[in-house]
C-alpha cells in the first residue's frame, strides 16, 4: 500500500506533464474583407500577427480569400505559442494585414473559431451573407388521404386451409348423415340375408347328391 500511493502520484504527474507538452488548439479567425467599402478582390492575402511575429499557419503567398455572395470571405488559422514561439496565448492581441496593409480591426487570441470582419480605408464592412435554411427536394409532399370503408379484419384464410363450419351447418350435416345411414341399413341387412340363405340352400343340395 505504501508503494502504490507514490507510484500513483508519479503516474499522475507524468500524465499532467505530457498533457502540458502537447500543442494547444489554434485560433481560427474568419469573416469578410472589405477595401474602401467594396469587397476585396478574390485572392487578397490576409496575414495574422501577434506583436511582430507572423502567426499565420499558411505559408506566405497563399491566398486565403474567396468570394461568398456579395462579400469576400477569409479564413486564417493563428497558431498557439506551443506551435510557434511568440504566437497565440491568453491575453495576446491578433492584428491583421490585408495585402500587406494593416487592417482596422484586431481581436484577442483564444482557441477555436473567432468571427471578425476586416476592412481597409473605410470602417464600413460588407458582412458575409446569412445562410437561409432550405428544404432539399422541392415542396414537401401532401399528406395521404385517410382510408375509407370498413376497417380490415384479422381473419385471413390461407390456400388449402380447412375452414370450420358453423355449428348449425355442422348439426344439419350430421343429421343428414344419420338419416342416410338409417335408410341404407335395411337394404344391407336384406342383402346379407339373401347371401346367407343362398349359401345354406347350396350346402343342402350338395349333401343330397352325395347321399
């Protein structure tokens, strides 16, 4: 027990040190770029600085702007100081250049997405268009009409299945069968007597011939 406690404390300290050594999440700044009240040309270069350090993740010369409706949009990833010394940290201020000229706006660095519209010359900015939800596939289908008529039942008769007869029909069939048996019984007895009588007469005649 005395050995397990120091070992657990050492493992926790090692895990905390490893987590602290990992690079932190950078900031991703996005928005519109306006120059003198007009959308910036597509391909305008936007760079992010903290102090005199260029903290833009993209290499110099990469064009990070594109047209979005009536505005020009940009997306810049601003590195953390663990990724590049002197860059992002809590309380640091990000400044921007647009085609090498300083933008009027700045923002505090923080990890994750940051929305900021930039401008040169006039402070007027043309914001990015607001997305409007659309329903794919056109108008929604009209509701199906409710079924009419008697509701379906659960009685299903499969092919080849014997369907039981109603009690009245079964009783009538049994009565008819009984009447048929009663009607045939005298004829069967009469035929049997004729056969027996004929056999007896034949036996008597055969005995007389032998005598």
